[in-house]
């Protein structure tokens, strides 16, 4: 048996090892990611991107290289799981990851840290949802969904919807961009339409512009008036950020024309100008 003194020494060694590990881990992770980003990008993967990501040829060569690097890291770190018998293929993984990595430009290299697994269904999936139907009545009902993002661990997508979005770029709807925008929003553990910004000073401008734009969309939806932003964005601020992200990438010129302040703040955040595409 160990004496109290021996146990104290062992405890100190273990605590010290843990502390050293905590300090070293970020550097090891960065080294590993930098190494992955510089590794060979398979030609088959590039063929998939060129086929399914219509804006890829419009990116500069530097942006294409950067996107490829992000894809290599994300594919190495995230697990894809097929649901209801769906088979995960290279096309599924590379296509979803390519869309998601459009959100990582601008030195945003946290790579959706809360996300561990991406669940993919062949088409829409059914969930139980609790709904308040009256002041004192809560009902449970079945709802069909095409995607959702959890604060911890998982993100869910319908491959059928992803394929529709591939064919209909510029319609303002993209389930991958939408759900991964939620991941950015949820990085701090909350879904409130405010992702982590690079500078503390940016939060005031973000709050002012996003709140005004959200309330404006709510007003237009209530009055049944059209908007370049999908009406689903009026659900809550978190959904507004996700919908605004979809619109920013898919309808950049229309968004800039109708909502220049919103476009500008999203352009600063994503460090891209999709109008050039």
C-alpha cells in the first residue's frame, strides 16, 4: 500500500501531467490541423466539389486552396453517420463539408468545435415535437424535418434536400449553410443569433443591425409582404441569423440592394463578398 506521502507525490504528478496536457493540447491541435491543410487533396474529391458546388470556379485560386484545406480538416475531425439505412459515400461527405466550409473563411479556424457527428437521412425525417396549443395545453405531434443543429455533438441533414440545394443555388435556401450557421451561433453554448465575433467592439454594431433587420422581417411577415429573406427567419433571432446566412451566400446582390447594412455586417463576419461570384 502507498503511504500518504507517496499518494501525495502521485497526485502531484498526475495533476501536473494533466496541466501540461491542457497547455500543450492547443498547440498540438493547431500543428495537426496545419499539417492536414497542407496535405494532398484527392482528385476525386475535387471532382465532387466542381460538380456540386457551383460557385467553386468563381473563387480565387487562393480561396480554392483555403477551402480545400478546411475540408481536409473537417473530414478528419467529424464523423458521418447514415440513418435509416442511408449509405454514407465520398460524395455525401465531401459535398456537405464543402458547403459548411464556406462559413470558415476569415481566419475562423475553430472548425465547429461543439460538433462531433453529422447524421444524414435519405430524405425528410420525423420527430416528436411538443407544442403549446392553448394557454394550459401542451400537445405532442409528429413533424417532418430536413435538418437541425444541436448545441452539443450532433447536426442532422436530409440528403435529398442537400441535392435539391445543389440544383437550386441562388434560390436563397441551403440546408447545410443554415444548420452550420446554427453551429457558429451555438459555439458559446447558446442559440441567440449572435456568433462569437473577433472583436468585443463588434457586438454593439451586430446587435443594432441584426435586431433592426429581424424586427423589420417580422413586420413584413405579419403584414404578408414579400422579402428577399425567407419568412422562416422571423421565427426567432437564431433562425434569422441562419436564414440571413443562406441569403447572403445565395442571393448576395438582392440582399445588398434591399438590406445593405445587413449585407455589410455579414460580409465583415464571413470575410467574403459573394457578389463577386
